[in-house]
C-alpha cells in the first residue's frame, strides 16, 4: 500500500481527497440538521435502542453457537467397560488443561505432540507396568487401525468435497503453488477500489476490519474448542485400541450366537436358527420363592413344572422367550440359591445380561438373599472389562400378606387406600432395604394360579425399561467371547499353516536342487 501511495501524484491525491470531502461532510451536516429541527434527541434515543437490540442479538447468537459446540462434543461410549471410565476421566482432564496459547495453530508438529500425549495417557492407564505402553499393540491390530482410518478418510473426502473424484494429487500441488499469486491479485483489487470508488472502499475496509476482529475473537474460542475436541477424539480411539475391545473381524460381535448360547438354544425348545445373540435373563432366588411360576407367568402358559416340594429344578434350564419389545431371549430357571454352589451361581450370573431375583413377601428371613446378592455384587465389581447386569426383584406371594383373606386387585401403591395395599407397600420398602435394591426395582407380583397379577404390565414394562443396560452387558459379553474364539481360531490356523509349511519344506528343498 505504501508503494502504491508513493507512486500516486500528490496533486492527484489532493483531488481524491477533495472528492471525498462532500461524502465525509454528510455526517456532521446531518447532525447539524437534526439539531436545527430539534430531532437530535430522538435520533440519539433511536441510536441507543438499535445498539441495544444489536448487542442483544449478538449475545443470543453467541450463546446459541456456544450451545451448538457443547452439543457437538465427543461423549464416552456407554458400551465401554468400567475400566474405560478412569481412562476417559484422564482424557477429560487433559482436554481441560489444553489452552490455545500453548498449542499455536500454525505449528502442526505441536498438535502431533498433543495427540501423542493423549495416547500415552490412555496407554499408560491400560498398561501401567510397561515402559513403553504406546507399543502395546499387536501388528495385525496396528494394520487394522491404518486400514479403517484410510477407509473413513476416503469416505469423508468422497462424500463431502465436490468433484473430489476428479481431483488429482498434482492438482492439489499446483493449486498450492498459485496461492501467493492469488494473494497478490487480491491486494491489487483492494488498492484499486480506493482509486475508483473511495467511499465504497472505506466502507468495505471498515466492515472487513470489523469482520476480521469478530472472527478473530470467535477464532480463539473455536480453536480452543477444536483442541479439546481433538484430545477427546484421540482419547476415544485410544480407549477403543488399548482396552482390548478391537476385533480383527468386521462382523458385529452379537451378529450370531456365541458358543455357550448355541448350546443353550439347542437345549431349549427353539426350533429355528436365531439370527443373533439372545439376551440371557437369569431367574434367581431361594427355593420355593416362585421362580418357575414367574417364568410360566412371563410366557403366559405352563412351560415349567412347578411343585410345592423344594428343588423341583435340579440344574440351569434355558427356555427361549420372544415377546413384544424383546425379539429373542433365553430365560433360565435355576435351583434355589440356597441349593446351588457358589461357583456355579457366580458363573451363571457372570454369563447373564439381566437378573430377576424372586423373593417371597411372606418370608422375613432375607439375610441369606442379601449375602448371595452381595457376593455377586463383589464378583461383578472385580470384572473391569464387563458391566454388571441390571437386577430386578420380583416380590412374590403378595396375596399372602395381611389381610390374608382379601384379594381385590388392582392395588394403588402410590396412594394406598386399603390395608392390603399398605401391607404390599410396606413389604416393598422392607425388601428394598434388606436387599439394598432401589425401590423402583422391586416389583410386587402374584404368581398363584388364577391370581397372576402385575406381571404382564408392570414387571414386563420394568424389564423393557432396563433393556438398554442389559444390551450393553450383552455386547461386552459377546466381545469377550468373540475375543476368546478369535484367539483360538487364529492359533489353530497359524499352527496348521506352519505345520503344512514344515511338511512341504523337504519337497521345496529337493525341487530347488533339481531346478539347479
């Protein structure tokens, strides 16, 4: 600009200023006219009102944009195992400490360092005893990461960049070489505007400066958000990698039944082949609590033999259950928790995606139930790679509560209006306290023949309400099973190929000599 002004003759510059004087004089002349017609105060009032409205609109837009940024933040995957919770907390801590001034936008190498620090935090969490945790990835998994990242990048470029399917690498390099020349053309255009139309040039430059300053302010905030989001994205993928959840197969882990579920489906009355992994619902409780009767009530027909004698069920018995809202499930009838050994009980609960605990309302001795549930909770807490299954309590035999002879359902427990309803509500509160279960997870039911109550609607609705948590437990269970199957399958295939190679090695050696 200085060179351009230096080349302009001073008399021509004076001429340009003379042309600009009438335009610049409009503002003071207008104010003088407003003062003469006694309208200056109205103009000032309008100026204040319009400025306040503009400021309010700008503040609203700022809050709206900030809310959009918050809504777009990367969240932790609810399907992650408990071990990932601490890792995500470390990622969030690093994101909170990341400031734009510490990571300049023009230094790409620094952003690489930030990504590496994020990876190291996550890797160190999952491999605390290793000197170089970043290297704790197998070669096939590393190749799989590169393959999937390349696929995602290809799909993004193809779907979002116009004419990208015609864009060559050479075109990109040539476009980059033209950038300085394009900048010079833009500067020449802006200088020419001052000569041809100085008033328009003045307004354009003023607006450009305002936009530039506003954009600069927004840019700082936006860059800070991008940095935090960069840390979260890298941390999210790092958790996927180092938590051991990455399978070499592209198929979903629950796309077909696991080996255990295939065996149980064959043992059940299933006649056709299921498409995916069933949800596993385990019915537990003490002898004669009503477990088999509950399964019959859920099926709506007699599927399980019930008897007044204890231990009518000698082993875990699977039944295939399909109802509205739940396409496929295996529901397991079990012996009484007081008649089954701890190891079998823990194994069965460990393979369950949901637990229905049946407790009799007319039996006050629940300390054994509490001990068994506490034992299962302790076992679940030790499994950092799995989520505990949701637990529902079916409070059976409510028809035997006081007054015993009364049975006039339905009973409103929110506003009990009879002694029976008050007894049921009291039993629900006591059982919730005795078993350390939320009151909302204790469902009073009646399972007696001809008196089935609260199963079809309330209990089934409670089961469906906890379906998301059960599906998350199922997904992690399937991932563990697939991981074990994948490891054994790869070992078998690698040993078979190695053995075949060794068997063919003498022939290859002989063939090599013959060829020579």
